[in-house]
């Protein structure tokens, strides 16, 4: 069973013989990534909207460049070294294993932007087969250990052996996220090319006297940005990266708000 996208072809499979990520390589939150197939998951249903309890112990979440403008209204946006290049993150907590935007009932702060990474869960796409001439092939997977699925209640993922509307919507969202990740990688490469990232260290003291030391991170240097040559500045503007950079810079004002939020939670 195949679902096609103009730029990134993808499908919801009819068998689960496709390669999928090993448990050791699974991303944050995911305990499994099972290829969804009509043969093996004909009766699988997505339960009614779940809580964000799965993210309650996350101090930061991956963020795509297209989200910076929205996320900058709620969170500090940082870059952290890792792999071949830094990764962009929305900082949602100051303590390890504490998300200050998710309450005890798993509700995300209603006035705060929910990163797409959290909204994508429990679905994810995995690349299968060789890369085709018109783009990589992806298949829809899900964390079947998430507690989000059932056999007797909720929205079906397959209807008469074909992907349901809910499965297609999940696939489209995951593909959009995947495309955003590719664009974000390009953006970060530009920051590296123009040497715009500088290291920072966060140290915070709560009203109770508790000292918090989040991991070191990278941020855009406003000073270096101002000193960029005309050609580099024009390159960033033409590719739409300047508003993204400005959103990241403005997001640094949220460290103070995050500290206030941590104070309120500590005081009960």
C-alpha cells in the first residue's frame, strides 16, 4: 500500500518486513518504532487524545527552524553539540528530568507553543530501501509501547486494508517534520559556515537558594552577526534565515521567565 508525496515519497506498508530503527538508535521518547502494516495491524486503533505525560521528564526538545518564531515566545532556543553538527533545542526545564510546561496530569501549558517533536509522537517515519532518484523512501512507524493504541477503541489506522484518514494525516505530519529537519540542518550549516555560534553557560539560583547548572550550549553571537560582510548577510536574507536567527536571539529573554517558572514550581 503506497502513499506518495511530491518531494518525499512515503508509504504505509502492507507488511512489516521493512528495516526500522534499532532500539539503541531510537530518538527521545520512543521505546519502539514498528512499521505499520495492514497485514499485521488491521485492527489497531489510535486512542482518544493522550496527555503529554511522556514529555514530563524532558528538559529540552528538538526544534526545527520553521518553529523558531513560535517557540521563541515561550522557550529559550539553543544549540547543543552532537554528531556531525549542533542540534537545535527548545529548553523547557532547568533541572534534569523536569519539564516546567507539563503538569502532573500531563497537560501542556495552554498558552505555550507545543514543539512539533512532541506533537508527532507516537508516530515517526523511517527511511527504507535505497534512495530513489526523486527522493528518499519513508514508511510510517509507531511506538506501540506508548500506550496510545488499542484494538477496541479509538480511530482505526486501516480501513478495509487501506490506510485510514488518521494514518494518512500522521504520515503527512511526520513527513513535514522530516522535511523541516532537513531545512534545519541546512540552516545550522550556514551558522557554522559564517562562524556565528558561540558557547554559553547557564547558572541560575532559585529563590530557595538552590543552584541550577543546565548543560552548556551554543547561541548566535549578535556581535558576530553585526560584523558579517554584505555577501554573507545577503545570503542569509535571501534564504530566509535572518528571521530565524533573530527569533533565536530574542528567545534568550525567556531564561528569566523559565527561572520564574521553576521558582513557582518549587514553592508548590
